[in-house]
C-alpha cells in the first residue's frame, strides 16, 4: 500500500475555514495558524497519514524555515517564494511509486498543476468536511471505548442502559 502524503497550503485553509477566517479577521494570524496545526495534527493521527503544511513567506518574511509542531511538518517558504511554487517542487520530489501525494488548496490554477504532475487534489472545503467527519468518528470511538470499559463491570446491556438514561432524564425534567 502506498504511503499517503497530504500537502496543505496553510494560508489557503486559513482563508477558507470559518473558525480560522474569524481569527484572521481579528488580526490573530498566529492563533489561526496554531489552531489549523492543532486540528490537522488530530486528523493526521486518526487517518494515519503524513501531513506537511506550507505557509508563504509573505506574512512571515525572512529566511525559509522548517520545523515540527504537533507532530506535523511545517514550512515557511523563503522570501519571494510562494507556497504554490514550493508545493509544485515538493510534488516532483515526493510523488513516487511508493507515495501518493494529495494537495489541499482551493486555488484552481494550482489544482491543475497538481493534476499535471500526477498528484491528487482536495479543496479547502473538502478537507474541512473530512476533518469534521474525522472529529465525529473520534468522538464516537471514544464513547464506544468508554462504554466497553464501563460495560465490563455492569450486568446491563446497551439498550437497558439507554432506557435508564432516558428515564433519568425524564425524571430530572420534572
């Protein structure tokens, strides 16, 4: 099975996801970047894929820098280099027989270049929806896990417990 690599245009996501747009509009770009990375770290762990987040140097001028945060690879491009050109170069290096590269961006021109280089594309909105579904799955898995541990010590089955919870809720309303 191919290793999956998701390359994300960071500022493209910040300009598209509702929570991040609110932070950006309040001039809290550091908070928006941090929230994006936090959300993606959970998604990365749940989906078991590698994620690299690329930010343009336009908003953080200076030399190129790469670092790890929340177990994600984060790259700020060098001054004068766009995230798009960096991503294009990375696709050429990473899209091999053993790696399937997907690029998350809503930039249509960039999506065409991604296709031409043999990688897959995902819009900011699609990634946001995938992330929300993963969050719901994580919550459901956690609830199931807690219930498994709880049920081991209980003579009640799930249906009986649901009825008891409903009865308790009805009684507390009165």
